[in-house]
C-alpha cells in the first residue's frame, strides 16, 4: 500500500511521511496519509480500490457520490472527512 500512497503523493508534489490509518473492506480501502516534511505536514484521506494484486487511488468526488460503491464500513474515513 505504501508504494501506491507514494505514487499518489508525487502527483500532489509531495512526499508521504507515513500512513496513519488504513482500513479495508472487500475490494475497497481507505487511508489517512501524512504528506510533507516534519515542519510542514498535512493529513490527507485517500480511497483505494483493488484490481487483482494492485491498488489504485480513486477520485473521492466520484466514488463517494451517492449511491456510493464504497462500503458503509469505510464511509467515515473515505468520504466524510477532509
């Protein structure tokens, strides 16, 4: 999961400090990752979907729109935060 988070962070012109939260349900995952350096950090929530053994970051606006395919058990971290 860390390589996926690192690749996504690069698209945001940042780096991953750490993955602070990770939850999965079926083919879906939600994570809180800390971006930036120790002096300038921000937590970002990302939604992931598995494709075989690979994970891809999903567009939160699209996958969290009602009716959302994201499992109810992940909604709070995936869709109802930052």
